[in-house]
């Protein structure tokens, strides 16, 4: 009880702008999409661990492409970052991925039915099954539970401005093919990305935006058709509700990956994330919430996340 009181003692919120989330589309997660930049220049060493549980069912067919994705993925994103000399910071990250039939099918279907949301294809397929199948530009057929390491990434950022009111930084990153293309935890290639980060802060409000491009240097999943540049953007608004809690809404969008594909699940995506941040003892904070596909069928149906960050 003493430890719980110590951990949850309310302390002033420090500057932070984004949830540590990204698109968990199981067919596209092997391509490099950097995590948001979310620390100040003088933060020092920082650790984070975020667990994301995504559940989706998507069925699409055209004359030359077919897609059936039904399953649940649990991803643990681990990061470490620290300051370099002058105005520079670096970050290392690695995901650990588990795919299975999961346990959320019934919960999500009941939720949609209760609130009158679109249930999509869920009523027509067995619950808790696991199938990732695609044919057209390459072939994917994955139907057995698995756990694998994903691709490790290293990022570096230069801070042009950083004070209590604003932050402007420019980042570049490189991803190594440490995962497995056959398990959809890698695209089998090195990838790179460049992006800019900006944040404005007031006593109770924070606003942040990121804009960037990602470039795969190869593609072993879609027979080379996903070897093309994609753009991504993020917007977030945070409102402090007291000394310990804040609420946040975040939009994440990305352009299409697979050239020549008519599959909505492989095209441009837009996601809405809503959640809360709880300040813990010292610099530690907890993030929690969920992500929905704001543009339907362009990302997993829902992703729940829980993270702890230094």
C-alpha cells in the first residue's frame, strides 16, 4: 500500500505531446513508421514500454487482389533515449510481436451492437480465429500463433528550439531488418525516415504536430510493390485536468504503401486515438487509451494501449 501511494502521488505534469502509438496494421507493420518524438532536449535518459493490443477483421476482393485479415496482435514497444552533445538526442526502439486469435472478438462485437456502430464482417465469421491472407502483389498466408522480435530502429533528432513554451526539432531514423518478413514483423529490408516535430505549450493546453516521409529500401512482402515513399502526419491536443491527470486526442495519418493496390486496408490510413495520462512519482507517467480507424477499414478496428514512460 505504501508503494502504491508513493507511485501515484500527484506531481506537476511535465511537457509531453503524443501517445506512443502507431498503425498496427499486421500486413504493414514491418515497414518503418517511427514512433512520435515526445521528450524535451534536457530530459536526459528516458525509458518507455507500451503494450498495444489490436483486433481487426477485414475482407476485400477485386478482380486481381484478395485480402482476409482476422486476428489479434499484442505488441510491446520498448524504447531507450538519451541526449547527445549540444542540441542532439538519440532513441533506440524495438517491438516484440505476438499474433493469435485473441480474446477481444466478443467484446468488440457487443460494443458495436450496443452503441449501434457498424459491425462489418464480424457476425459472419467464427470468433477467435487467426488468418492473415493476401494474394495479388505477392502472397501472404499466416494462420498459426507466433511470437517474434520486430525490426529495431535508431533515431536521432536536432532541436532548433526548446523552452517552456515551444519545441521545434528535426529527426531522422534508420530501421534494421531484425524481424522476419515471413512473420510480418519486417519488410526484409533497411528503411529510413525523416520528420519534423513542433509543439506549443500553455498552462493547461498542449498542441503538437509531426510531418515526415518514410522510405523502404526493399520489400519482401508485396513483391517489391511497397518499395516506395510514404508520407505520415500526426496532430495531438492535450488538456491538463489537474496536477496528476491530462486528457489527449490524437490523429495519425499515412499515405498508401502498396503501388497499384485497390485494397483499402493497404492504402492511406487515418486513426483517432483518445486517452489519458497519469503522472506517477518522479518523472514516471502512465498512458492509457484506445485507437479506432477513423477512416473505416484503413487500419485495425481497435487498438487498446497501456504504457509506462520515464
